[in-house]
C-alpha cells in the first residue's frame, strides 16, 4: 500500500481535502493503471455487481474490546477495529489515511490557528434517538477530556474552551495552534456517544450508543459481536448488508480455517499463513503493509534502559532482515523508524545509518559499563507471531550477554500491565498507524503510551513544534528532525518490522480494501447476490 497524506495547513477547510479512497495499485499490473480500458474482457467493477442486501457480513478479528463499547475509555487505538462500525467520529479517514468529513461535514482554523471550527452535519441521530448537535459534541469532548477513566484526555490538552455557537457549529478555542487535532478527532477522542449514555457504564459495557452504521444487538466478550444496520443512519448508501457479525478469534490458524470453510468472509492472518492462504480456492489474498509497525517498546526508566547507549546497542544488535525473512516469510519491510518509506514523515538517512552491527552494539555496552550484559523482562502476547518475534530477539541478544526473560500475557491485558501498571521492562507490540505523524511521536512525550513518563527536553521541544507549526514544508522538516532525535540519537524504542498481514476475503465479498492504518472499514462492503452461502 502506498501512502500520500501530507501535513494539513491550518487555514484550509476539510472540504478542500475530500478525496476518494483508492486501493493499493500493483505497479507491475498494467491493467490496474488503465481503468478506462475498452477491453471487453475487463473485470466488472464493484458498481456493476448486484448485492445481497440481506446478507450477513462475517468478520474475524484477533483482539477483543478493552473497555466494552466506550471509545473514550478504550485503552488501545485497535479498539476502533470494532468500534468504528457503531461509533462515527467527527472526522473520518479514507483507506489511504486521508482525513475526510465525518460527523463534522467541514472544519477550518482561524487565521491565527487558535480556534478550530467544526461544522456539523444536520439530521444526525444516535441509536437511542438522541440528536447530534453542538451541545452533544461539546458534552462528548468534555467527557473525553475529564472522565476519570479517559484514555484519550492527553490527546485533547490543547483545547482550552468549547463554545457552542449554534446547533451545528462548535468552536474549539485552543491554547495554541494544534495541527494534529483533526487527526485526533478521527480516532477514539472524536467518537460521539449519545449524551444519555455518558454515565451509563452498564449499558456501554454491553451495547453501543453511537451514531454509526450499525447497532450492537448482542455482545459475548471473547466470542462475538452481533450488529444490525441503523435505520436512521445519515449515510445509508454505505450500508450494503443486512447484518454484521464480528468473531473474536485470537488464533491465526482458527481464522484461516473459518474463512476456508465459509464461516468468515473477511479476516487477516500473520504472514506465515499467506502462502497457504493463496492456495485456497475462492479466497482473495492481499499481503498489504500499513502505517502500523511492530516494535519492542521500552520502559526507559527501568533496568539499564535509561542509558541511550544501551538502547542504541539493542537496535544495532537486532537483525531485522532475519526477523522479516524467518518469521514473516519476507512479507513486509524492516523498520528502523516508526514511518514506512512511502510515508512523508519517513527519513531515509535514518535507515541508511541503521543496520545490524553486533560489534558496534558490544562496544556501546562496554562504554556503558555493561560488557557482561544485563537482563530484561519482555512481555509478549501469544498472538500473530508476537511471541515468536520475542524468541528470535532473545536468541539474537544472547551473544551480547543480554538475557531476555519472556513473559506471556493476554493480549487484552498488555496495555494495562505495561502502560498503566508498568510491569515488565519492554513489550513486543504492534503500534497502530495514525493519520498524523505527531500522533505517533506523542508516545515519546505523553504519559499514556510512554511507561515511566520518560522523554528529553529536545524531543519534547521538537514534538511541540510539529504540533504548532502551520507551514507544510517547515512542519515536514521538523517532523524529520524529531525522527532523527528520538530514533537515531536517543533510540527511544526498538522498531522491528512493517509486517505485511495477509488480508483475506472470500470471492463473494465486494468493496473491501485494506486500510493504511490497519483500522479497516466496512463502509460500502457487501456480498454478491449470486453467492452460494
């Protein structure tokens, strides 16, 4: 997948940025670049396919919700995999991670960048019949900012005051320019919950109270989420099925088998299963990368990790090419920084200066007085090759005297154990991609997502500049400076790979495309009417 998002200038409106989502293009396929071909044998477009409007779309995922159906309390951006179908956000993203209108049909900054104005859609209602208006938006943002269990409050600290100008306009008065805010409002912080459900924890644990495409009718934790179309949805043309079913299946083999037998329509598997999936009749396989990347996240206040020389040694000692080939069958690309080569925030020279150099790693450990090595406790969830990656890293670091003590933890508990309770010294994890790079780099400075609350003055300074800078070119240069400082100089974490997960769809599925941030959407996804189900 290729990524084209650019920094958003503060003075332009969202309507100027509206772009159509497009699928990844195989540059080796000439027909893919010629949609206007007159070839009579060309495949029919999705628009020409008759759909079964009563069909159930069956979706297989590997993780359960971390906090029920409360997006403001969700401890992981991955929760949007399930929540985005039932909770619309103020801002949406295309499959290419471009920001586009959601419940806010337009937005613009004031000339000084100190106010972000949201223009809301008319005639939007929540699943419980409540109306989405300026007061509802203000109440949601205030809840996200102040709820004692909010996991997104740190993303909204630039908002000083919320002014409801009228029924369909809300002005967010900021402490200073914040170029990341539209991207923030495309995530959990921008999810709108019916005000009538704000204090109903029992309801939000089991049911949704949003304004999205689907309503939750049943939720069995660790098993299944059943949803039906919301009859009063503001964009009904995007709903192409009669029901939506999410199956929670942590094991890749189980999901692959379920897809093969027709129990699932869409899922993904680790790259180790991609070649096998390609042999299954009636299944389309798309091994696509995204902005999400696997890394070993460090608690830089524990063990010997407070020394940047030690952190650089870890980065140099790990052979990412070996991990990519041995664990992921070559599907993906090595990660020496949090942004892939196609993304505008990527810094080529950081990759050029990085690499597998165990001799230099040993020298750095000696300089730090650790020539005899040290030990680390590393948490690894036993899913999608995370535990296997931990074992490979364990083997690669052993010659340097670095002993990794691997501790298996339940996937749904990793955020609480590592980020909140600060258990373990490191965590093998997959970090979700974000629409704006500063939302990724904020993990270097904010307390949530940064166990131990460690940063440096220079990293904080650069991050704050990337947030506040209006000019696109200047902002791009600042983001690159931040990557050089936090990654090349400080080695805050250990990026590993941009793995290419195998996205699998049965051939009767129409309209599904991988999302550039791996937060996949079902807008416009349907089932062929002639499918044998």
